[in-house]
C-alpha cells in the first residue's frame, strides 16, 4: 500500500494521513492527535514496535556527532526519550533544549524527567519547527525523531534546522521510511493498518489517532526524496542509513 507524499502550498491543501485538508488546518489536527495520545505515548510505542523503537533511538543517539559541552536541540521531543539519552553525552557543561509544538507532550516529558530526578541541563520550549525561536548558529546538534512527518511544511523545518546549527554542526532525522524488502511489505501493511489502530482502540481508547499515524508514515517522503530535501535546505554531506529493512531511516546532514 503506497501513497505518494504531497507538499503544501501548491493547491492550498496538504495531507493529514490519507485525507487532503487545508494547509492551515493540519497543525490543529495533528495537535489534537498528540494531545489525545500523550498519556499513553510510551506504552503504545512499545506495543506497536515490540520495543524495537528503543533500539532505534539508542542507535540514533549513539551514532550522533555530539561531545561534552555541546548544546543540542531535540525537536518534536515529546516524552523525552532522545533528550534523556543525549543528556549523558553532553555532560554537566552541555545542555538539551527539548522542543515540541504540543504542550501536552512537553508536560509529559517534563514530568517524566522530574520523576527520574533528571532536572538539570534540560530546557523545555513549546515551538513550531517551521519557525524556530532561536538565533542563527545556536546549536551543535539538532535532532528530530519520529516528528518530521507530522510537520506541515517539512522544507521550512529543514531550513530552520540548518539555520540554527553552528558551522560544522550536525542535523539528524530519525523517521519511518519506505520498506525495501518486498516479502515484508504485506506484513508491514497489515501491522500498520490493522494491528496499530486495534491496539490504539484497546489500550488508548483512540483508534482514529493511530489510524492517522499509520497513514502519515506512508505519506512521508521516502529515503532518497528526503535526502534531496535536506540538500535543498542547505545541508552538506547528506546521507541515510536504513534500519530494520527500511521501516525507519536515519538521515544526516551538516552545516558547512
């Protein structure tokens, strides 16, 4: 089941899952989805991926270009998985800005860090990835994990990620992508469109949000297209690595 990604701006509409909606409405609709799922977000990620998302995230952070003392922006930071993994790598002198457009997701992340006793070194900013509230060259590393596909104007977000990076800094995108193994595609489609919404209904009482999340994966630009978008946004030395047969991929670019 394959759907071609669409870009906003040409007809006044963009995709929300498999539906076309006015560009101005997508942000509100996505916000409603994540406000609905925030409380069960971590549980549902474990159920839907059989826990593999934790392995992907650890690898994503372990292979990032980051040193002690670095300042990092984690976009679509949600419940703080990536920020928590990054915190030890930047050390006492570094800092993590956890940014998300959804206030409910930010609250869940902040409460989680507090419960873990991990308070120092984190900042929380409610923001729009298309218009980042930071000066040029503010960060050594910018990450976004499983969030870019929900951004209305992905090109604008990539340009903003490039703008706030320091020269020599790295941007990393972890996102669901296009499965590359033919025999696995039917199984993946069944899991996405039958199992995920059912789990959403059973464990989060919200089938529709998880139906949208499955559809949003299919609308996201596949590997080569996203690489080209990063190059167009100004990034150099762009590349990607497929994980789990292309279920997701890590894209990397640098500001030079």
